[in-house]
């Protein structure tokens, strides 16, 4: 009989393919599901969908505050130097200074310039989310005919940031 304990719950597989859940604080009250009920349980566990607000579909690299990545946002003749929070090949989350009021509307097109060491990329973006002084921007330049095809300049910056992120995690 296979068993696993997750937190205080012991889960056992029976010879008849049933599953028994036993709270270690209440050993007198096991719960057993028949083999037929397992498919329903699995379907239920797989049913949660991402929140409608959560549109991220790509791995994002968290950008530490001490990174050399510089980001500039241009909108209707105004330019802001912003702090990058995270970056993927499809989007970037940036943070404006609390003293700056950008007031860029949702769905507005912006130009984003990324600079990292000797690498630079200027990309077309669309503001998808706003939360106080943070803006989630879809990098429209990365999508062509509905497929992910990011510009090589973005790929080079992303890979370098990913390399730095992994190096910090493996220390």
C-alpha cells in the first residue's frame, strides 16, 4: 500500500485503488474514496482556472533593484525612467516613482526601451494592467501573427537577466 503524508494528512492507496485520507489529529475519522470517485476528484482538482486578472502565460524573471537594467517608457511625448519589477518575452511589469504621475490609460500604446550593459531594445507595448504606480505592459513587438516571435534584442536581454537570476539562486 502506497502512502504519503502532506502536512498532517496521511493519504493511502488501497489494493482496490481506493484512496484514504486520514487527519493525524483525528485518526478515528478516515475518509475513503472508491476508485470510481478518484476521477471526479482529479477533475475537481484540475478545474480551477487562472483569475481573469492574471494574464501572464510566460516565465518572468524577477529584476532585483541592484540590476543594471534600465527601462524607459514613452507615451504621447512624455518619457519616464521606471524601475523594472519583472520581465518575460511577452511583457514587463514596471514601477513609476511615487512622486511621478504617469496616468497612462489601460490599452494605451507605449514605447519601451530596455538597456542592459551593451544590449538595447526598443519595443512597442500596450498597457494591460495598472495598480497604483505599477504598470503591466504587454510587449506587442513580441507577437507576430498570433505567435511568440520576440525581437532578438529582447531575447538577448532576457537571457542575460535569466542567467543572472539563476546565478543568484544557485549560490
